C-alpha cells in the first residue's frame, strides 16, 4: 500500500466547491458555548452595561432572558462603527414606532407593540421578565448591552442570563 502520493501535481487536500464553482480549501469551525449571568445590576439615568463585545468571531445568541424595571432594554449592535455613532440602522433589537420612528426595546414597548425577537413573559407593577423568541446568528460578531432611557428618574435593577456560541472559522491546512 502506498502512503505517499506519487504525483506531486495531484491536489489531494480536502476541498469543497464555492459559490462560483471553484474548488477551495475546506473551512472548519471551532465552537464554544458560553453562559453569562449578572444579578441586580444597578441601572441609573442614561446608564449602559455591556454584556459582550466581540467583533472577531461569529456569534449565535441561543438564549437571552432578563428581568428589569420599566425603562431598561437591550441593544444588539451588528457593526462596530454603529456603536460609536449610536445609529439605530445597525442596532438589531430596536422597535419601530407605530406612527414612525424607532424606539429602544423597553419591556412595555415590546409588550404593547410586539417584537420579532423578544417577548414579555411576565409583567406586573412595573417589573418585567423578557425572553428571546428565537436564536440570532451574527456572522461578524456583535455588541450586546443594556441601556436606560434618559427619562429614567430612579435606579432600576437588571438581572440577565445569556447563552451564546462563538464560532471561529479556520483553514486546517494553512500553517499558523
């Protein structure tokens, strides 16, 4: 039995067809599952709390559940440049207003207007529990944070649980 390829011109590496019909080296992924939790984070007027910020790998948010008061909501940025500018155009969780415009996804707005990704699971006397309806795939990374509305006059607490996967793509045939 031969253990070496006799013809140097044969390419015997693992290949796959790309979208243009070209044979390219097969890309593999390395995934890790992460769980982040925080209990009773104090959120004052115009405060923000960054949960994850990773622009180097793909992210799949499997589960997000949080409990909070009235004026606290998550923001999921899909472009690093949009974070500094505050542009809602690349913030995935904002809520379109019924009359036009955009709003931060505070629990009362999610309950009243609905949301593609979030749903209110519990609501009583200004306390809410909100959960993710379906996973969110972010191939270029993201930043997930919680923020308060400027109109918040008192301190509110935030407790959350986040389950997400990081996906790192690599070519096993290339030397590092």
